[in-house]
C-alpha cells in the first residue's frame, strides 16, 4: 500500500472530525477515548492475520479465528464509539464469532459442519440488528407508537378481510 495514501486518509479523517466536533477541545485523552478500538483491538487482529499469511505460510489456520473476531469486534466498537450507537451495534459481537469461524472454514479444511454455527450466529446477529435498529428508529420518533399501531391494525384488517383467491 502506498504510504502517502494511508497518511493522507488519516489526515482527512482527523480533519473531518475536528470540523464536525462542534467546538469540543481535542486532546490525547479524547483521541484515546474515541479511537481505542483502532489503536488497540484492530491491530492485534491484523497482526494475527499477518502471522497466518506470512509467518506460518498458511499452516496456522487457527490464528484466523481470534484474528477475525478481533478485527470484527474492533470495527463494531469503533463505529459504536464514533456514533454512540452501542444500543444498535451490540449484535456485531455475535457476528464477530461467525466471521472468525467463517475465516477458519474458508482457509482451513472446509469442514461443512462448521457452517451450522456460522449460519446460526449470522442469522441471530442479523435478526438482532434488524429488530434493534427498527426499535431505535421508532423510539426516536415521537410518533413511533401511533404509526406502529396503525401499521399493525392495517395489516391485521388486511389479513382478516381480504382472502386470497382460490385457485381452480
């Protein structure tokens, strides 16, 4: 990767954060407060991936499970810290385990029985993401309950009064 590209992207992100900080003073403590996942969690996951691909010459496939979990957890924590969205992002921790297992499956012996917990964890995470995102959207709207109530009434009435045409 080009070093200038990396440094330029970092400077753009820091500049954007300073512009949108709303006058809040930025210090070293503030940087650690908001970017601890990028500084501490994600690099360890990337290091484990680097060890798998470079040091062990793709023989230490077990390194991918904690590596995938740490990178995914770091991304979830970083998004949650930046946008204060812990109430929505927590299912990402369930997804992190699925990602680690999927990397193990993909780069390893491809044991098809690993797909069972991978699919279960991914489905649970997706369901929780959807439910808590919708719940958060409705709780932030003052009209959330009446709209939800009207939708439920309309769907129930539609089901009761409009029958499917029977096939001949």
